[in-house]
């Protein structure tokens, strides 16, 4: 399926988006003040994301994964170091970056179509182009027939699909995903991981996924960046060579998962989840 959108802007065709989305994070450190005492959340983090690359940020709770994602999104500007996307310093939020949170955060009084359309609220394109983009993304994420449904009428997986469509609809150059499947049951989570792989291949934009699930990281990422516990810092980077579309039973993925687990254990991360079996709720 092709998505033809009137262009005036940052809303780009897949071919154009493929050339964008480069991210450079250099020497980023972040400190919070808690009860008048400084707490280092990140320490001298440097990483790069190539155009069209899917990067998984992996680590235990409290290692600064979500903090780093918020800095990249421009939601928090109080940090040391530099964050640059496509040659421009990140100084705040931008249409060039979309974000999907762990909870769908859909407005209960708005339909699926209306919630997705909110992603285009500030887009400088015509109303007709906005309607076309919303309709195309409803099809892309598999919600045909539910455009006029309200959030309370959706399953957890369907609601998260709508949230992903809202993050994608303005065709950002970089999509940030903060544990988007963390609250879902095992079967729904696995299904949406496969769907996200398909959507990423179609959209051809850069994606950064924050997760503490090892299987999820190696199944989806081109690279897995492991963060050590507080203060968050890069412990090791793994390249994922398995061909796409991937199978969870692939021997290379299993060997890589085991290597990642050993790194987490050496970093003192304890025994992080390696599958979706301990999740509940849809």
C-alpha cells in the first residue's frame, strides 16, 4: 500500500523519509535533584542512529532508558552534551520526531479517526490531505472498520495500534517508542511486535525502541544498545544480523539473546524479563 500525501513540508513519502532520520547523541549526561540531592540518571552517553535504522535501547528499570528517550524527543532540554537530528540541534519537540508511550493515551471522547488526526494538528497541509493521511494509517495499522470506534470499545492491542498510527501519521523522520507493548498480554504483545516490524519496513523511517525485554530487543532491533544501571551509560552494543522478516526460533537470535543476557548479568541487572510470559492485561 502506498501513502500519497500532499507535501508542503515535513510530511514525506517513504523514499524521502529513508534519507532522513540520522541522530547523533554526544556526551549526554542528565542529573535530577531529589530531596535537594543530585541523582545522576545518565552519564556521558554517546550513540548514533542511521537513517532507516531500528535501534533497541535495553536495560533494567532505572537505567535511564526513558530519560534518554525524552531528551531525544525534546520533552526535556536540561542536560549536558548535544543531541542532533539531521544536522539540527534538538532544542524542543518537533514534527520531525514522533513518540509512542507505554499507555495509548487516547482521548476517551474522541474516535480512533479523531485521535489519530491529532497527530496532524500542527501539520501545514490541507484538510483533505489530513483526511487522506489518517485513512491511510488506519489501514496501515490494521484498524479498518474501527475508525469511528471510541477507546473504550477497543482492546488494549487495538488502542496501542491507534497510538502508533498517531505517532506515524505526520511522517516523522524518527519514531520513539517507550515500552509501547509493556502493558499487553503475551499473545497481543508478540502480535504487535510482528506488526511493528512490518510497519517499520513499510515506513522506512528510523525508530528507537525502549524496552527491558531481551527477546523484544533482539527480535526488532538492527542494533541492541545495552545500558548499565544508574547512572545510565552504554555497556555494550550488539549488531543483529538476522534477516527480516524474522522468526523468534532463529538460532542466531537465540544465541544473541543469551549473549545480551550475560552482559546484563555482568552489569548487575539481575534477571531481566526474556519473554512476555510475565505480562498480563490487554
